[in-house]
């Protein structure tokens, strides 16, 4: 199961590398949101808001070491 702070329970460095690459960030973000049961958030990642959420994820990964979580889980 995915960790609450990074992609698939991977280390911070690996998650940061995945977040830097837009395609992997969009796919990993969508998969982790589906795993968390956040269907709308996953679909938003796969369509038009993917670029905006990629930038936000990247900034949050660098500054706070967490990917975007809209609701606490």
C-alpha cells in the first residue's frame, strides 16, 4: 500500500525523481489517488489539470517532502 507521504512507499529521493518527470508524476499521482479511493482526484490528474498539479506536487515535494494531499488521510 502507498505511503501517506510519497509515491508507493518509496524513499524521498526516488519519489522526488519521479515527481520531476512530468509523465511519471502524472501516472504515479493518478495510481496513488486511485489506491486511496480518491477517484475524482485521480481523474483530474489524467486530464487537463495534470500540468497544474504536477507543478504543485513538485514544489511540495521539494519544500515539505510530501505530495499534494487535498484531504487528510
